[in-house]
């Protein structure tokens, strides 16, 4: 069976999936290196754009929840005062409800990680852009060195230096994405489910959290007897 249509670019799917490494004829190394640089630069820009777009909806949701929490806190504090003044009888019960809604907004923000999520997205996007600027200047330095003439090494060594610059940049961007994903996993794993395990480990180490019972428990009111030891022999 033949696939329907040409293969889709992973960049069109809106995800940080990798793309196949471009292979071709290295008879013209300058053109190949330029093609690799454009691909690496496009991948970095796509990564930064993905984090910035992911930040947008998280920031909107976090603002809505924060505003709801602030309104609930102010309303919950104002309603009992209105009841004390006698202007609104029975307003204290509505104040408790407002406080509950404000706490629910904060809990949703904490549980879904909206505020911390969009802050991580901004930090990661800025780190990728900062690393991209370093790559652009390093690449310009290599181009100027080749235009002025290879003062050190051969042409193959110059191409190897360019490939090393691109490879290190790709590894740095991958490490930034991996670090952000690891932080998200740590925050997600600290939700309600693993709280039981955290409470067990809060009092001490794992060995202190669980003590295996004795093999044959003694009846109540009895004392354990120490095994008798053989008296030492007299020297001859």
C-alpha cells in the first residue's frame, strides 16, 4: 500500500518531534554545511515558538484563576463585615462560600501547574533564543575565518569545526528541553497521588518507614529469654 500524499513535516504537527537528518552529496561541503545550519536554526526557532505558544493559554488560565482567588478572598473578608454592620443580614455564609471558591481557584492553579508552567515555558524559550544568538555569532566567526583564509588547519578540519559547533548547539537545545520536561515531571509527580509516599518518607528513611514484624510474635505479658551461652573454658 502506498502512503496517501507526501510525508508530512513534523513541524506542521505542532509538536517538538525530531526530523530526519538531511543526507546528500558532500562534494560541495560549504553548501551542505549551510544547509545543516539553516536546519538547526529552524529547529531552534520552532522550539522557542512552541514554548511561547504553549505559554499563552497557560498564562490566560493562570490569570483567570488568580483573579478568581483574589475576588473570593476580598468577598469572603467583606461579607462578615457587612453582616456586622447590619446592612446585609446573613452575608457571613456567602463569605465562607466565596473563600471556598477562592481556595478552589488556587488549588486548581496549583494542581494543573498553570502559573509555574507558563513561567517555565518563558524561561526555556529565552534560554533557547540566547543559545541561538551564541550559535549565530560562532557561525559568523567561522565564516569570517574561511573568507580571510584558513590560517590554521586544513579544509577538512574547518568543516569538522563547523560540524562540532552545530552538534554542540543541538545537544544544548535538547538538554534545555529535557530539563524543562524533567521539572514538569517532578511537579506532576508531587500531586495528590504521591503524597502518601511522601508522608511515609517524611519521618525518616525508607528503612525506618517500614519495620517487618517478628516471625513468631510472643504472647502478651511474657519477656523474651536470651539464649544461654557456654561458659568460657579454664586455661590449662
